[in-house]
């Protein structure tokens, strides 16, 4: 193994890019796709006909609005905390129901991006003026920690969009354990998990002919060029998607079309690519009931119920401590 030089980085982005592109095989972390441009590309992905996840989950929330909301079982009043709220399109279905029924609750969207929260609050003020919104800018766990003291009200935590799918199982368990830590015995966790299905349908969702998913992945290179003064030529890489039906893992790569060298001035790093060498950029894990139950067991959580669409495309689970 090569010795890692004892370097000091002034940002996690720099350190992670350095590590990922010095490693073998090379990788970059998918969380860095989401700068302003990456957020826009993901919005476009959610509009694509091939990206079934959004509509499946929307359908589940529409079909089971009452059953889901009533299962929150919160006559006494509660805090609805959403991790990674985005534009709130899906959550608004639940918010409307709770608001129409005059449930006593606060909606606390948590996001790292202040501008996302400002927009969400403004749109809620217009569309659902009765809903009490308390935006929480920050990371998920810092915020959950802050909200986990015992004298607060019951918490219902939402984590939609199968966002957990970006984590390897081990990391997903850590994530669930952290949420569990923040939960009191009466609290609930409501989460979306994309399900195993026909491999072609999964591949198509991550391999659109218009090239939006390609641009989304290549945004990593564009961002490194801009923020770290590098000279990646995104056209010299192709986007490649795989799906392993055994593990349920969809995996994205950028593959170098030729031997090439890239210089990242901000890291003083020269990166060499052989022809057809890969950079792994993202995983999007697919699940079934037994895997979800195993993850929950490992994290000390219990599956209470689940809600699905007719085609078993996608499922939302309620967990308790
Ligand atoms: C936002 C992580 C749920 O993995 O399905 C969409 C991101 N990547 N198309 C996913 C994504 C490529 C998405 N998540």
C-alpha cells in the first residue's frame, strides 16, 4: 500500500477529492455532486419519465395519506422533522392533511442549504398558511441532537426519496443508529426505500438517453475544475451504470475514454488515467423487506408497518425504537 503523505487540507472537499483520486480504484463521493448546478440537475432527474422513484413515492403518499398521517398518532401535538426537505412536493400532501384536520404540529424542515429552506418556507406560507414552519439550517445529526431533549414534544422524523440508498449497508446502519439515538420511545421514523425490481427498469432510471444523469455525475468533474482549478475534460469520460441484482446495488462510474493526465492545481495533484480506467461516483441501493428488517435490527429499530404501491416498486416504512 502506498503511504499517504501527511498533508493538511483546508476543506473536507479537498481532502476527499485528494483521497478518492489517489486511491485504487478511483472514486469520488456522491454528496459533492450537489452544488447549485447539481441541485438543478437532480430536480431535472426527478422530472424524467425514467426516474420512477419520485412518482412511486408520491403515489404512495397520495393513496395512503390518511393511514400514514393517522399512524403518527399525535393528538397530543408533535414535531414533524424532515431530513433533507428539498422542495417539499411530497411532504405537502401530508402537511395538507394534518393541517386540514387541525392537528397540533410544527413542521421542521432540516437542510444544509439556507436558500432551499427560504424557498420552502415561502411556498408553504402561500399554499398551506396554517402550517407552523420552523426551518432548521444545518446537518441532520447536529439538528437532531439539538431537538432530542426530553422535554420536547413527540417527534416524527421523515426521510424520503430513498436517500439512504447512497450509503453502503454499514454506513446506513450507522445512520439509523444515529437517528435512534435522537429518538424517544414514543417517537417515529418514516422512511422511503426503493425496492428491488426488474433490473432493466433500474438501469433505465440511472441511464437516461437525454444525458441528464450523465451530466449529474460529470458535475463532480465540473465542480473540481471550478473549485480546485483543475483541467478535466468531461467529454473524455463516459458515464456507465451497472446494477447487480444479487446485492441490489446500482453503481455509477465515469470511465476514461483514453489515457490522459489531469492536473488539479488546488491540490497540487497530477492524476493519470489509463484508457478505460474508472472513477466510481455513486451507489443507489435497492431493498426488499428482509434487508430493511436486517438494517433496522442492526440499528436497534423495529419496523412497525409499511406502505407500498401496487407494483411493489417502492415502499415507505414506519420504524420505532
Ligand atoms: C437522491 C440518492 C435518491 O440514488 O436515486 C438520481 C440520486 N443519482 N439519479 C438516487 C440520483 C442518479 C438519488 N438519490
